[in-house]
C-alpha cells in the first residue's frame, strides 16, 4: 500500500506540470552530454554520503551494513515525497532498523537532519552576505527584496547559532527536558544522542557539508548543460541561497516542483535570461535527486523483509 501511495504521489507531481513535454524534450537532448551523466552519477555520491552518515548515526544503537543503510536512506527518500518539506524520511528509514531500536533511531535521524540544516543555514547566510555586500549584483538584487535583505541574514544567522548550540550541546537540552516528569518517556529515547563524541559529531557534520557541495556542483553542472551561463563563483552562492529558501518555504507533494521552478527563475534569472533552461535544470535535478531515489526506495519498501 505504501509503495502504491508513493508511486501515485510521484505520478501526480510529474503529470500536473503543464509544460512537462517541453521540459522532458530538453532533458532528452541533454542526455548526449557527458556532463549530464556526471550529474546523474553524483546522485549516488550524494545519497552514498547520506547513507554513510546514517550508518554513523545508528552506531550507538546497532551496527548496520552500508548496503542496508543505503536501502534505508532510499526508503526514507520515498516517504519524504508525501510529507511536508520532506520531513518524514524517518518513516522509511526506521523500517530497516531492528524493531527495538526504531523509536531511538528517530532521535538520531533528527540529529542528522539538524547537521544538514546547520550547513544549509550557515552557507546560505554567508551567501546572502556575500551577494548583497561584496558582489557587483546589487542593482539586480533590489528586484528580489523578499530574498536578499538584512532580515533574512539576521534570521539565518540566528538559526545557525541556535542549531550549532543544539547540535553540539544537545546534552544540556536533554538535561533541561528531563526535569519534567511527563517527558520521561521521551527522554529515555533521546538520551542515545548523548553518546556521540565531539569527533563523531564533527564527522557527521563533515558528511553533511560534503553532501552540500555535491548539491551545489550538480546545479552548476546542470545549468551549464542547459545553457544557463553563470559565473561559477557567483553561481555557488546563488545555489546556496536557493537551498536556504527551499528549506524555509513550506511545500508538500506536488507543490514542491512549481515552487522550486519559480524560485529558481527568480534567483538564477539574476544572471541569465534563459528561463526555460532554468526551469528544465530545476526539473532535471528534482527528477535525478528525488524522483529516481524515491522510486527505487519504494521498490526497497515493497520487497524488504522484516528485520
């Protein structure tokens, strides 16, 4: 039933795009480029790093093979397609964890999500500062005041500080909530996070940072394939801001792709007038990084054996 729901959700998300055929024709033409296939292969590096991170996050609970971690991550990817802002990945991941560890595994998954969001918010904040105050794009950025403004800088900086404290000082947070007796059951499940050393937390954060670099590289390469010409140094920070905005803007199901496309046109349109190329690039990345892994993850869920 879950597999059918995931496939139906993916079908709806793709079929509701009015210019689907035009975008698909553009992607088919791009298949002749080796750079396109490099972007596709980077998808496996992206999710491979996430699988390694998941394996590290499960270490205090159980030892899991990389292949099983990979299946678990892909299964989680399939569930994210039917949840707001792709927040429900744990629903698929924990199905590949020993039954007695599943609730505790949710806590470690949240820690991994915090590490990824921390990287996104820090580099997104740096990107905003660089583009607004140190680039030569100020005359163009004024047309996007809802993105490029000091308020977003302060907010992303504040979120970065909070996430940093929460990530590296999670034991203080656990100690605080343990004072409330009605939260004792929750505390029992989240205390597993305290077992991570500073070095382990840094390694997990490094995996999140490397994933972030893969995201950026994929977008820069696919933009080149779609003839959206942008200077690489500027494109790096624009993609960073793009990912920061996508993390903030609420989306669910089929609404993500049109929002992703519209946001891409707004941000990348600063440097290029190739609107169709930007749309197709966003569509291609969505297909490669989300739809294909979600489909594979749905198959993993369909054929998995109870652990």
